[in-house]
């Protein structure tokens, strides 16, 4: 399988995708296009393309649907397989279901569904591409009637991020970018992406603005934060946003992938993740831990966190050594360095190894804790609302400069909420706007000199 702009790889991706849109199940976010007034350019053919970065897994999530009680839909099912169903009711008949399961919340991937009901045979009528490669292994395939009129691209209601049947929900959790519908053509993935010239296993986006979109085609680039559903195809098929705001516009894109928190790293399995995996909420009276999706083995890195709910004594933040054994307590087994939000101490390796100095509390939900980890010198610093409170504290010497470190969140209790900002999309509202020296990220407070946001372009240069 091809990969997409991985860390320590393509810093220059050619065509740059500026923005994505964050969809959140808990926020019941979605977009709607009322039924087109005209039938499509060719009612028997369409191509849908999007880039997606998943967040929540193991639940039914709609990417695009069109119709009402009978409809076409492109979705992840509860087994994390990709599924396309056509002309179905709620039982989802005529399905295409991949054998592969897609369970990586850290990476962007490109999906294309291309349909032509004038052709014969299920796999000719419906073609699914993942990261530029035609999918050929399915657990189910079904042909539609000859010259079947698709709901997608025709005079039906269209929804992105939920079901077009208003009796259902199936909200999407994750990020979408470069959302395109081509009306009247069955295209291949090469119309929307290409393999990198220097790294031929890397699939990357192409500029789609010059494509022929057809009568009912659309192109959502999410570059207008005040109108995320704005159609840039020239057809003015704008989508209406529901429960989406300017804060859901992200710079986390398939050409510059940012770190988020990782729902697959959920010690005690009691945390829940929302807002594109930027918000971690406790779910039990116990210690709960989770890590970021990106690590580093050199360089200087910065991120922010704000705590809301519960008691601030029950929050710690720092870094984790990836080579350590599974978590056993809130401050052992790889919790290399942790800042105690109330006591102000620094834990280094274990409960028995902590500073007696009080560096200052993070004791208000409006406080923003800035974390600056200098792997090269084996140090970590902490900032409170832009002012440094811990300067160059030594990382755990047993792991310093040897292994890969990941951002770490630790909290205790069912009412604890940690809101992280790695720069690509924040779990809390950023009222100012500060980028790193490379121009990446959006932070509440200034990024310390020499430090960078955790994203693939910076990792390719410094990590």
C-alpha cells in the first residue's frame, strides 16, 4: 500500500493544500446541499474524491450520502471497512465493502469512488481507489441495474459528514480536505493525485481547479473560514454548514499533517476523544493516559494544552518514551517528564523522583500551558500563558537522547478535560495567532525561539 507524506520524508510536496475542515460526532457537525435543480450532466456517471484523516474508529460514519430513504452513500462501517452502497434504504443494499480495514488516526489518505452504470459488471460499474491504487479485494460486491440513475450528482439532497436520510445520523469524526464531485465522468485517481517524483511510494494531491466538474459537480477547499461550504468549482453549489464554525477550519492537511492525540493509545480505555482528537475527556475515577500521534528523536518541539473541568491537581503533561513498557501508573513506565498542574512539581520517571520546588500552578481553565521539549539537549521547559515557569528541566537520563519521545497527557477522574493544540487545529479557541519560525501552526502564545510545531514538514526538516 502506498503512503502519504510521512514524517522524515517529503518536505516539498509541490501543490499545497492550505486547509481542511474538522468534523466531530459529539458536535453533530455536517454540511448539506439541497437537491440540485437539474439532473446531472450524465445521470449514469460520477466521481467523488476526498482526502480524509480519521479520528474516531469502530463506528458507522458517513463521508457522503445523497437521497432520502433510498440513497447512495460512501461510509466507514463499524468494522472500519470502506463501504459504498447504491439506491438503498436503511438496510444498505447493493454494497461494495473492502476487505481492508482502515484504522490509522494519524495519517491522511485519499479516497476516490468512480461509478458508471452504463458498464457491465460490478467492479466496472464501481471503482474504489485508496491512495492512488485501485482496490481489488472486497468482502462484498454487487452490480446495479444497467443505466442505473445514481442519487449522487443528481436532483437529490447531498450531505457530507452524516446521512442524507434525516432519520439516521452516523456523523463523521475526522478531517476532510479537497472534497470534489465530478458529475458525468468516471475518472481515475490520477485526476486528483500523483506519486511523488523522488519518493514513488508517496501519493500526494494535485491541483483540481482545472477539472471539468459538470452541471452538478462541486469543489470544497475549506479556505474561507466564514463559509466552509463554499463551492469553488464555478457552479456555486454551496453547502450549508450545521454546527460548524470558523474554529473547525484546520491547517492540518494532506500536504502538512499535524500531530493530534492518539485514541489508539488510551491506557485504561476510559478516555474519550473529540474535536479531531484535540480534546481528551476522562471517563472513570482512575488515572488515564494517552499519547500524541507523532514522536521525535531530535529537534525542539512546542505545543499547548488547556485544562477544563475537575480538579487541576489531577492533570499532568509532558513526554513519553516510546520504548518503555505498557503504562502501569500515572507517572511510571515511560512518563519521562511530567508537570503537575497544581503542585507545580516536575515528576521525572516516577513518583519518588520529583522536584520540591513549586514552579507555579496551572489552576484556571483559562490558563494555557506551553510545553517546549528540547530533545537535542535533553531538556523540557514549561510556559504559563506565554511566560516561562520551568526552564530547561532535565529529561529522564535513562531515556534522554536514546529513544523517541511522544507528547503525553495524564489525567485522573471522569470530569477531566484536556484540550490540546499542536498547531494544526486546536481543542480550545485560539484568540490571537502565533506561528513557528517556518510559518506553521496557530498558537495562543508565541512559539519559543528555535522551537517548532509537530507536523510532517517540520519533522522532515528537523526531526
